[in-house]
């Protein structure tokens, strides 16, 4: 291929990526939809400006390595320590859910499509068992669903990509090599073991390398990590084909869970790199689409996809979440969010080429069916997800923080960590960009402007917290929240930088605190009375939470009957206008407000027990 032509395509794809991102931001629709449309328009079916076939085998290599980096980035944003309450649910979705989807998709495809045999139907079922993280992650972050649902969908997307690829590889080998019995079991187990071991070893190597102190800079850390991601993928593939994506997923999660230096620098770098890779491969794969492959499927092909969306996916979700603490509306929303993305499209194309070269019929039918599934699921999910989320009530009220300085930033991080949805408003674009790179929603603008506050969601905010270093701004925003948007007194909290201004806030019934005064009071009580303020030593790794008792299995039980985490302590129970000191014999009632203190994740585990 002519090198100039290759560079023209790369530059064109990057330019289209910028256009897609601009349109995505303008219309608040996932960028994937615009990338898909652009790819189809510039492909051979329309303008014929880009022909991915000219890449030859190089396209497979580009797509494979790009998918590895994307999956690693998805894992990098998952901290296992902070998602313990949803680990079991996510694990079931990536095992039981994938198996139900695989079997259901195989069955409906075989029964509805006359020219598709059981083996080809099984290969399609394996490919569409994956819900793509390349679509889900930006979608979830764009519509701001509640933290629990968002994390479950992100974890599912990262892991079931790997599970789907392994099942698809096994099915492909079954078609071309006739694997049966022990050989079939060994094939799957071998890929699982290889991917897991390579992923864990890569995480261990990266952690050791990044812990070398001043010898490692942010730039070195990023370069080494990218090299190690690609190396782990290649080595895993060499040892067991189609195990590389699992290795990348495990590697990412190990890194995301570890407390290592330069972690934030890695996240910032990977987010930009992933967007570029996502744009390239999605546009190129969309450009490969041959409409004749889809047209040949007819109306029955559309029926297969619709059954996959409205029957098979809900069966997989509800079947995987029996006895979980997910509410019915949350299960329905997770059922609706099942877009297929880069992985099934790229692997279907790869398998089709292989099948054609071996003289096995059905390769083009497979590609057409997979691309039809990708198009329908991506467009339907991308355009309707926000409306469905609003209808089902899975977009929670958010905590609005005014000021993205150190206080606002640390507060936003803590709220995010405990599962709250947070929006920060600041007039510094640099501070907003810093927060956005951490995955925290930030609005650039003047907080004293009512339109900016509306854009940030003050009309539905659960709390408004003014944390700027300007008392006038904090006072004015608090007054606006109270008088203009009817926020109650208990919903507004303000920081007072000058002690002399405290009375101005108190006179207006605004809950406020002065860092100087509070520090002095805490230090005063800690001198000579260390045990009184020992709870202050919980530090960064602990939490003091207020939790509403809504779990019917807990209401009516005495505190001593609950199996609470060892490093947690219930301090006080608020019931209506009365308060009670927590003791073992106190019986909890529905709607009690419990104050709990815990080390590490203990407080969150208590919250998971009391709240449902």
C-alpha cells in the first residue's frame, strides 16, 4: 500500500474523530454513533474514500492491539476495593449472563434463519455475548446513572469482552477443527489460565517498575505501561490464541486496584490514547460494511437482533441478578444497555476471512448479522439511554460542589469514592480539565450565574456545597440555592474563609464552617483528650457515613443480630425527631438514619447491609 495513501487515511480518520466528538458534545449523544455513521459514509458503499481492505492483514493487527489498550483502560478505572458490594453481581453477569446470552442468541438464530447451521449460529451467539466497553463506558459517564449501576455495566463490559472472545475462539475451533470432549474443555481452561497468569504477572511487573522512586517520571511510566500492555497481549496470544484480551483486562484491573505512583498520569494519557484508537478502529470497521451482507438477511435478521435485545438480554440480566440487591428498575435499565461494539465486529470480520479461505460457507452471513446487531444496538442504546434512565429513575440527584480548588477536588473525590454522583462548577478551565480527566463531571463557568448553576443541575441537586476561597461567592451561591431554587437549609453547606464572616452565614441560616476555627477546636480537644477525637484519625482510608435503613431484612432486628464488619461502629440512630446512642439491644426500624464510622471500606459494607 502506498505510504502517502496510508497517511491520508490516518489523518482523515483523526479529523473525522474530532468532528464526531464535537457533534457528540453538541447533541449529547455517544460519540460511537457519529463514528459509525462517518465510517459507513466514507467506506466503499458510499463515497469510497477509505477502503480498509487496502490494509490487508495489517488491519487485524491494528484492531487487535487497539482493543487490548481499550480493554486495559477500562480495567484501569476499576478499583476492586471500592466496588465490593457489586462484585458478585458483576461476576455473575460476566459468567452466567454470558452463558445465557450465548445459548439464547444461538437458539433464536438457528431457528429463525434457514441458511444458518447450528455451528455458525453458535459462533454468532458467542460474538454477541459481549457488551462493548467502548460503547458502554462513555455512555454511562455521559448520562450519569447511579454509581452502582454504572460500575456494574463498566465491569461487565470489560470482562465479558474477554469471555466472549474465548467462547468465540472455542466455537471457531469447533467448526474448523472439530473439537469435542476433553479437548474442548482443555481449550477453554487453557485460555483462561494463560490470560489470567499473564495479566497478573504484568500487573506485578508494572507495580515494581513504577515503585522505583525518582528514577521513573510520568513520561517513562506512560511509555513503559503502553509497551507492557502490548507485550502482555502478544505473549498471551502466542501462548494461547484469543487469550490476549483477558490478559489485558486482568492487567488493567490489577493496576487500577493497586496503590502505585503515577497512576493518575496513566489514566490521563490512556483516556486520550483510547479515544484516538477507538475512533480509528470504529471508523475503519464501519467502512468495511457491505450492505449486501445485511440485505441478504432480510426481515428475519432484524427480528433476531430485536429478540436478542428484548428477550435474551433481559433473561441474561435477571437470571444473573437473582438474590442481588439491585432494584427492578435498575435491572431493567441494565437489560436495556447491551450495545455491541468493536470486539464482535472486528473478530467477526477476522473469522469470515478465515472461513472463506478454508472454503467454509457462511462467513459473509456472519459478518452481516454481527454488523446489523452492532448498528441496531448502538443506535438504539445511544439515542434512547438517557430517556430510559430518566423514565426508570436511575439518574440520581447529584451533589453540586462550587469551587474546584483543593478543598472542592478532595471533597469531589471522596463523594465519588462513596458512590455519589458529583458535579463541580469552577471558573478555571484548567481546574475543570483536571477534574474531567479524573472522571469527575465539571462545568466551566461563573457559579454566580444562574444559567451556569442550572446547567450544573442545581434544580435537582441533593446538596449544594460552596467551597471556594471567596466568602462573597459562597454566600451568594448559598442564597441563590435557597431562595431561587428552593433548596432546604439542610441541603446547603458553605465554607467560610474569614472567621469574622461566620455570623453573616449563620444569620441567613446557612450551615457553614470555618477551616481555621474547626482546626483550632479539633486541636484544642485533642490536647489532653485524645480519645474524644480518635474518630478524626480514621483519615483518608476511612469513612463516617449517614445511612437510611431501607432493607426490609434489617428492619425489626437488634443491632447485635446484624453481621456487621469488624472494623465498623454504629454511633447514633436518628428516628424522627429523636436520637439514640447505638447499642447492641437497640432494634432498628425502617427509615432510621444511622451514623456509622468504619476503617477502609467497612462503612460502605455497612451501608450495603442497611440500604436496599
